């Protein structure tokens, strides 16, 4: 195997978060289920935006957040995703690049704008996401750079990218290229509703041995396994992948890897402001730890530290110096 | 005089803030003076943005912030300013409208994008602003709606709008319309460097009796009067306007109105994050207080409360429920 140029190359929906506060009554009036991500079309995007309060725009997207987190932790990170040649697309590229992430997928004018998600944050810090995919849903397989994929130790994929057909094809092609180069594949289940939409596809990937490192939260692992009991769901999935990582919010996280098991508590947070990106940054911390040859437990701790930072402020990208934070807490 | 439709109608540069953290070394390397606002062209905007860290975008603009603050305090507020028909312009309109501000100036395609200011926030919470005016500098006098101006109790103007020639003409026309309808004119000096650029113009406005309520901070009142001593500068200016309001950062603020003098301490803030918008929100609180017929001292306190809220987070628009905050603190 040749040397790697990148530690983690993430592929996902390039999405800018449009974040506004709201109360529970607003969610109810809009018919929204707290904590879920739903896909919306252009008309619904306009309608909902008209109703929403004043907002802040911060680059997001699940895999993009993870790439930013890996870079902020000192890892060599890349991102593949589709933006349009517009202001949102420019912000997106700037924010990733400024964090130190390699992002070479060219913007393309397909007649649709860069994707955005209207993130509604309730006073309990939970986020409800309304995603207009825009250009992100048009990432063509041709946009992939095989040499970039072959040079990355880990190819990281978000389940959300399974929703639109064109990027799904790009993902499948990326997996083949990575596998051909002997690289590892990491995959996040993203969202329980996303699993409902694509359970067969996800299981085919996992059962087909295409996933080395699988990320899920408590609800998602249950949805994938079709079991309500946490331990039973973990037991049902853990042998299908080399490494399984499951986050449990305030109960911390567990990992099972080649028969080894580790767990960590959640990091304390002074005030939880916005839980968007918690899972993305947990994945970033864990992957950064593994590519730095840290132990399974220390890698989990890096995940917990990165997740704790991101939920302490609005937006799903790190604001603090994560590398210094980990050095202080973990050495 | 006919009844009013609006309490405060603000006219200013329609600008989206692009806010990033940086350290003092970055300011030095870029040749920037901490705390100042400078105007930059498109090339410099691109160059600086390339160097800046990941950012968040939040609608701003001095007078726009004041209008948003008045609305958040329960006042009837309007805004006049020029945006382009682009994504930033849509965000700008949305954020003002969602706060309850009337914003009817149509977007216009002059071939330039909506204005933006790159706000660099150092760890001491001070902000250094790099403004690309874009469409804002092209607000034509024809965009004014005379009936809107005639229906507003107070026309509020930002000194920054004196920089570009076309909106300066619009301001002068707006002042004439407001004066013709017997309305009050409020004016903020904006920035000491802005005063250096336009001292003669500002003094002509003030000496010509065109300003009823003048807002300044400690540095600005000194720059306008050409006196380093605070009390001397206030004494030199106070009789030229009906009401003079001067903010003094952590030393609170004073007001002099028709011979009456009041002062307040600064409101305590748990943690100052970003001082952008402090003066804008102070003006909002004071104007909301006056249009609610509050005393000079209570109006200053409303200013202090609104300013304290806005410096406790990133961005120059209120995030907390200002109306409830004032009701709790002031009754």
C-alpha cells in the first residue's frame, strides 16, 4: 500500500446551516417533529423561511462538519461535495478551506443554488432540520478524483448522501476506488428516518463487508437492527464491521473493535446551546484518534471532547482550538 | 401633525456581517488597526477573506441593527437600505422582516453584490471591521418612499452612509422630507475615522439645526468637537442639538436634553463575546424608550440593557427577548 496524503476524506452533502431559535409551539404549528431531519423542496423552503425568525448562517453538512473536526484536531482531512457557483457556495468552500480541509470538488451551475438546511433550535437545545439539498443532490460520479480517494487512509461517508440518486452513485464509485486501493471505509447512519428510507441499501453495504467503521447513535443502531434493546442491537451489528461506534448522548459512547470493547462518559458541558453536529464531531474525534494510533478508549474520549465543544455554541463546526483542548485533557 | 405609522425609520448601509475569530498577530500581519472600520474594494475583500478563518454570517449594518433593536423592544421600526437580488440580500431582508422591521426598499441589480463586512473578533471581544459596501453604496434617492418617511416619528441616520455619494444624496433628501413633515432627526456619528472623513459635512448638518438627537461615543464626541477632554467636548456640542447621547463603554452613558442631564452605569455582562453592535443597540434602546415616553434616565437604561445583551454573543442583532428583559429590569 502506498503512503497516504489524507487521514480522512469525507463525502457528503455540501450544506449551509441557516440557524434560528424557535419555541415548541412553532414546531407544532409548522407540523415538525423535534429532532428529526426532513428533506424539503424549494417551495417549502421559501414558505418555512418566511415563517422563521432572524437567523445566522454557518457552513454545515454532516460529513463536512466531520472533515472540519478532523482538521481542527490536527488531522489531514478532505471533503467531496457539490456546491453551486453562488454566495452560499463561496462561504462553504471558504469555511472548509480556512479550517485546513482539502476541498477540490469544483462548483457547478446546474441551475440550482447551493444547499441549505433551516435548523430550528428550541430552548432545550434540540435541533429540527429542514433540508433543501439544492446542488448537493447533483454531485456526479465524474466529480470524484480517484487519486484523492486512493490517497486517503479512511473514506468517510454520510448516510444522508444515500437519499438523492446521483450522489449515491458517486458514493458507490468512491467506495470501489477506496477498496481497490486497500483503504478503510467509515460510514455514519446519519438519522433513524434516513435508515427507514434506506434500510435495505445500508444493510447491503454492511453485510457486503463494505463498511469497516460504522457510526450510529442509540436510536439508529436500534433502527438498523430492528431491535429496541440497546445491547441486543449492538450485539446484532458488532460482528458485521471491524469497528462499531455508538453514541448515547449524555450517557457517553461505546466502541467495539475486533472483540475489544471500550466506553466513555460524556464530557461535561457548562451550557448546551445547540446539539447540531454532536454526532459529526464525535466521529471526527474518534477518526482523528484512530489515525493518530490512539487506543480505542482514547479515540472515544477525543470524540466526546469534540462533541462537547460543538454543542456549547450555535453551529456544527468547532470554534475552540480542539487540538489544544485534546492535548490538555488527554495529553 | 398627522399620526405616525412608525416610531423609528432607520436609513443606512444594508450589510451582512461575516464574523470570524482571529488573534492580535493576525491583525498585525494584515496591517489592521484594532477597533476601526475601514472601507475596502472587491479585490481586497477577496484577498482578506482568503486569509480569514471559518466564519458565521449574520445580518448587520449599523442602522439596520438599530431598527432590529427598536422592533425587538416593541417599537414600530422601519429600515431603508439597498441590497442586490442575491442570497445575501435575501438573508438581509428576511432577518429584518422576521424581527418585525418594515423593509420595503426593493432589491436592485446594479451589477454588484449585497454589501458585507468582514468582522474580525479578537479574544478581548473587540471587533475590527472591513467593509465592502457593494449594493449599499448605490441606494438612490428615488428609492425613498416619502409617505414612509413622513409617517415616522424619528428618522435615524448613520454617519457611515455619508461615505458613498449616492446614499448621501438620499440621506439629505430623506432629512428634507422628514423636516417638512415636522418629524425628528436622529444621527449617529458612527466612527471616529468616519468623522475625520466628513467632519465638515457632519458639522454643517448639526450646526444647520438638522439633528435633534445626536449619538456618539467618547472618542467620537471628542473627534467632532476637536477636544480631548470629555466634559469640554460634551459642553461644546450639547447646545447644538435637542438631545445629546454619549456612550462610554464600561463607564455607562450620559444624555443631555434641553438642559436636563442624566447618566447611567453600564449593565453587567457575564462574558463579553463580541462588541459589534453595542452602540447600535444602545441607540435602539434609547430611541425605543423616548418613543415610549420614558424619562431620559430610563431611556438610557434601556440603551444600556440592549447594548449589554448584544455584546454577550456573536453578531450585532438581539438574540434574547429584549422586551421581556426591559420589563424585568425596568418595569
